[in-house]
C-alpha cells in the first residue's frame, strides 16, 4: 500500500496511542487504588441510637460499612443539606454507599425497640450493642487523571488510525485521476483536453486502456483501474 510520510506517521501515532491507552486502562483496573480518608470504629451499648460525628464527603466518595447490632435496628446516612440518602433495617450492615453530592454527613444506627407500657408500667427499650467500623473512601486524584488521559488517548488513537487510512486512500485515488500540467504545474483531471490555466494541449499526456477504455496518465506503466500494461 502506498503511504505518504505524514499519513504513515499519523497511522503509527494512532496505533501507539490505542495500545498505550489499552495497557494503561488494564493496569488501572488490575491495580485499582483506594484512598481511605477516615476510619470510624464503633463499640457501644445503647437503648436509643448511635450517631457518628459529622464528616465532610464529596461526590465520588463512598462509605464502606461493616457494622452489627444485637437486636433489630435501622441504619441511616444523612447529610445536613441533602438529608437522608440511605436507610436499611436489620442487625448486620455490610454495604457500600456512594455519596451523591458534597455535604456534611453522619451515620446513625437507631434501636428499633422504642420501649412500651405494661400494666401501667413503662418498660425501657432493650439495650443493643452496636459494633463495627465504617470507612470514608475515594479513588485517588491521580487515578482519575490517568483514567481521563487514557480515554483521551483511546479516542485520539481511534480517530487517527482510520483517518490516516482514509486520507491515504483518497490521496491515492486523486493521484490516479489527476496530474500536474507539464508547463505550469496546475493540477488537472486526467482526460482534460486543455489546461485551464495555461492553455496547453493535454491530450498527448493521456492514454486510453485498450481493455477498460479508461484514460490514465501515460507515465504509468499500467492501467490503474484494471491493471493492464500499456505496451
């Protein structure tokens, strides 16, 4: 295949970018990095609820929860502005909760036993034990930068590779169907009788293929359309 120097370079750059992008993406997925911003340990007895200290979390952060209670309870995650973003009931809380918007959040585990009256006597709620940990985490900034760079490399490479092939193909097609005027250098289509720029007779510079009957540049050794030799 005929390749101009510039198109060959563009094709090589496109292929290199695609390969580099795929390798980088493979490395990122194989060695996914996680940055732990905060770890909170819980181990307490309560008749009412456990409420964590406030913490700031941005969009893209997440909470890894691994908490347990000795009786039925409900876990909430609430933001000061956003309000409640998560709620689940049970005794085991092992979840990953993604933060939808930047806000100041807190984690609450509420005892579902609110107490009751029995023969005109108030019975306090059953005391529950809340244990476990929760972690505030995010993907490191450099991983996001690498991911955006990788996507950019893949897009540029995916565009550059077929573009170089198409441009080279069009250049070759134009070269087959045109040539420069031998007197003034003006580009004319093969088959043009007179140069529109200088007026020279161009018919002596074309040859008609005896097989496919198409005109082509006499300087070529064979017909570019059917491959027949011009001897």
